[in-house]
């Protein structure tokens, strides 16, 4: 009696599904970095402290700045961002994929197809859920008075236009200056 061998194409498909599932799990759990950037907080260097106790006057600033976080809006762009997946889409897709995969093959081939269908369905369900929850962000680029450029993301349409003077508040929002 001959032993049944699994076709090499099925093995390659199973390996691809396993790798794709591992990458998806890593992305969902936060192990892989995302495309969105987090705002960094800027801290000023502490002033030098004299240990001897003698007081010296600091020289006056040549040109005092009225607003260190003020600048001009250079551009306002929109960007579509995928939403966060809760896992419900992956679970539903995995269940549907397992049911469909179970319809193909015989013996151990049926088991492989069930697993492959579940993994593929979970990936597809997760992607569908993310696309259903996508939203629009407004990326506002501001050139500050000191020459640096900051890009801030806002979920609502900004109430100002390109060329208007604005102030960066708390490093993550804008208001008219």
C-alpha cells in the first residue's frame, strides 16, 4: 500500500499562510512598528548654576521672541488612515475560512486546507475590519519662526488656511496666533 504524499505546492501554500499569519499577529499586537508617528516632547536644557554664590546678570537677548511656538502654515494635506482592528473581523474570517477550507481535499489534505482557510480567512477578515474603520486625517505643516518645520495630524478640518499665522499648543494642536 502506498503512502499519500502532500503535494509540494500545498506545503509552500501552508508555509506562506503561516508566515503571513505570524506577521499579522505581530502587527496587531504592536510588535511591528506602525506608519503613524508619535509626537515627541521637547525639553529645554537646564540653566547653568553657579556654585560660588556670586550673582551675575545675564546679558539681555538681542531680539526677544514673542512666541517660540508660532509660525506660518505651509501646507494642509489629507491622508486616509486605516482604523484599528478589534479582532472580531479576524475571528469571523477565520471561522468562515475554516468552513470553506474543510470542503476541499481528503484525509490530511483536508486538515491542511482547513488550517490554510482559517489563516487566510482571519487575515482577510482583519483587513476588511481595518478598511471599514478607516478615517481621514489632516496633516498640517507649519514653519516655525526659528526655521524648524513641524507636521501635526488633526482629525478635523483645520479652521485656518495656508499662509495663516498659528501657534503650536502642547506639541499636538494648533490655534491662531
